[in-house]
């Protein structure tokens, strides 16, 4: 025991030579293994062997290739004891380390075999976590495991399994809730009513329990306070209730699977789940970045195409993001640096990522694609990647000019969104107008939004309270919020929209079940606010954000922003969006794209000419004369031939998530 502790300590020793510490650690582990034998102390032997492998992996002296082979041999030995079903935590850590080592050497088949063990162990650990914080902790531990495993699978030519692994690793919380709470149980209710009622009762109790847990998790700000609350508000009785409910749910699911037609009920996602989301006119694209480079898996109803993007590595992506967020953090005091960072960052995305992706999509004859960006790619406006093009009004050609891009957290969320879209026929709109009374263009934006709906409900200024909005949401088929928003990277459940009396948080939205309301869900939610599309940093692949929260609550499509946006340019963009959508009858996602191109490419004079034609119509579809006159006086009289909104700051923040 002393030798092992010494070996662990010496590897981290802050003083002396790093190489010497590692050499001493190796000696200590090897001596410990003469006592900790596999026969006498198998678990201790495997743990020490795993530590020895890590020491060889980091070793500075000696032949590098030989050190790596020693590390591989030691990791392999550890896995003889660390079986997924017996010691899943140790198995996951060891297998993931060995898989990464194989991948770094491009030994893809060997990497796949151990990644499979790591994924199996990770699934056991995830399913054994009864509370949300336990599941989140397990997802944090696995981190990039699904991405690296999928990359290795694709390198070996197994594209279908690679897609399955990516789908299984994306937005798990969202998908499990969608499947659990929206399962098709019509036939079950007829054939096994007792089982049906039992399932509903358990899932209702679980949903209430999870709502309590989310409330606990978001009522503290510091890590210390979070930990204290977790300990005090999750006592033994609470945890016991969670364990009992999870066990009961597992039993009921197994019983339901015995009923004809329900053999795959709530099973782990497979390629059939992905196939259900595929559309003939739109490809589905998983984007993956690893230390070795990036990969795009392009899925259509007929085939899967792999596109290797070796120039975009994990380290190069992190460099882009570091510059991006450094500038954004200073944007209030140094707006020009933020403008420059947007322009430079989106240009950096063109050559290594979006240009080859666009070329491949065009070769496949697709003009539309839904992107599922994994990891930290989800923080960037991929649709705004650009290259110079003197033939365009802006002098640049952007990705959205070549391909119509939308976004999704995963394939299963698209399937759920399609069902909501197809059943909603209502024409009601809930509009939230400037709850804090500090957005001068909000009323004009809301006027354009409500003009084309037969049943608009507006909650203006002080009337837009959190409770009032939550009470009105189930009755709306469409939603428009003109307000302030904020993203909490560390506690994304605290991200939200600022109402008159407080924050309408992501936690509030996750507690909703809009599909059970009078409208049966919401066709489209427009979040005309800042940072409404940003996910949390800690669990990037969980895609915990306002758009995913709304999808989970029962919304088919969401328009949201990635950064703090201009009140004026947002108003103009969305007014034009409503014109394309409601009058020209374009699909919402296409209407957003055309509004972005219009805002970007037209001159101030052209904008004025457009808005001056927006006189009141019998159907009430156009902007009022007062609004047009306001824009005319505010912008175009100064520089009529300028394109004041050409910079992507004004239009690229907004993206479309869902259907």
C-alpha cells in the first residue's frame, strides 16, 4: 500500500525533475506488484497496473515507442480484471485511456474494441445513477468518449455504428425525457390498461422528482453552495424514493416489452431511430472534432457519407473559441474587437470545415442540411462561415448562401418535433413585449408579429411576469418573446429570459408539458433576446440550452441567438422574417434565412423603400406606416447607400433549431 501511494504521489510531486518523479513512480509500482499479485489481490493488482500504464504513457526517458507499448500492455492487463459489469468505473477509465492511446497511433480496430468496453461500462454507470446530478456527473466523466469512439469506428469504415454512438451520446437527458414522457401508448392502454396506468403513475412521480432536483440544483450559485444543497436536499429518504422509482420503471418497461408491438420500447437508440428523422430533401450531418481532426457524417435516406476534415483539430477549434469568448467578454467596452472576432472566427471556419462540407453536400445534390454539431462546435454560428467573393453585395459568400442550414441537438428530437409540427393547426400567438420597458424597438417588433395572427395575446411590460407567461404558454400555438436573455455557462438551468418580476429559466421550461396543453404543443418559438441559443460549458454534448429545453417542453422549432444582439437590427430582421413566413408562406426556417440575407445585403435606401411599402393591409400583414417612418428617419437619411447591417454581428447570431 505504501509503495502504491508513493508512486501516486511522486507522479504529482511539484518539486524536482519531472522525469525523475516518473522514474521513481514506475519503480514503486513495479515493486508493489511483487506483493499485489493478480491471484492474491486482483483488484489492487489491476489498479496498480493501471497506474503503471499511466506512468509509462507520460514517461520522458527511454524510447517513446517502447514506453507506449509498455503502457498498452499494462492497460490491457488491467482490463482482465476491470470488467464492465463488475467494476464499471475502473473499466471505463482504463478502457477510455487505452482507446485514446490506440487512436493516437491510428490503430483503429484495436481502439474500437476497448472503446466498446468503455461505452458499455459508461452505460451501466449512467443507468445506475438514480438522481439527475449523478447522471450529470457520469456524463461529465465520459466527456468526449462517444466522439472519439465514433471517429475510430468511422475510420474503420463502420459508419452506421459511428452514427449510432454519436446519437446515443448527444442530449441524453432530452431524448430520454422525450421518449419516456411522449411514448405512444395508445395500443398499450387498450391491451394492458393496468400496465399502462402503472407506467403513467411512475413517470409522473419521476417527473415531479426531477423537477424538485432541478429546483435544488439552481438555487445556489457557487460550487460550495451547490454541494451543500445537494447534500442537504437529497437526504436518504429522497434518494431511496428515486431508487425505488427507477427500479419500478425498469420492471414496468420490461413488462411492456413483452406486449406485442412494444419489443423495443424505450430501448437504447439505434439506427432505426436515426432513420426515422431522415428526410428526402434534407441531409442530416453529425459534426465531430477530435485531437486527430474532424469528421462529418452525412446521412440521407439512401446512404451515409464520411467526410474527413483533418485540418480542424480539437486544439485548433479551442484556439478559435478562446479568441471568440475573450472578445465577447470585453464586448461591452470594446465593441470593435468583438466585431473583428466574429468576422475572423467565422472566416476560420470556412476552409477546414464548412467549405468541404458544402462541396460534399452539393455533390450529393442537397441544398438543405440539419447540423448536429457535437462538443464545443455548438457555440459557433457555422452557417455564417465565409470566404471572400467580390461578386456578392457584401464581398463575402457565407455558408448559408450555398446551403440552407438548420440545427438539432440529435436525430430523435427532430422526430418528436415533426410530430408536434404535423398536429398543430392553431393560429394563436403569445407575445411577450419588453417586460423591463427598456427595448425601444420592441413594440414595433411585436406589432409585426401579432398582425398576421387571428388570436394574438400580448403580455406587455409589467404584465409579463413569470407566472403569467407560464400560465399562458399551454394555450398558445406560437410564441414570440421580445426581452432580455442571459446564458449561464456553469449552471445552464439558470439560463433564461428576463420577465418583469424575474427570470423565466430553462428549469421552468423543462417543467412544462406543453404537448398536454390545449394547443398540443407550440409550432414555433421566437426568442428575440440575447444569448438564448448558448448551451452550458460543462456538458457540451448534453446541449442544455433554451432551444433544447423548449423542444423538450413541446416546441417544434426555435429561433434563438448565440450572442447579445442589437435591438434595432433584430427588430428589422424579425419583421422581415414575419413577412417571408406569414405573407409569402415560406417555411419558418427558410424565412429566417432569407431575412438574414436581406438584412445583410440591402442598402439603407433599399430597406427604407421596403419598409415604406409596409402600409396597413386588410389582412394586417405588413409593418405600420409609423414603424416604417421611424426606420426611415433613424437610418437611411444618414447614409442611404451604405449597408449598415452587413456585418454578421447583426444577423448571424440567430439560428433555427428543430423543424
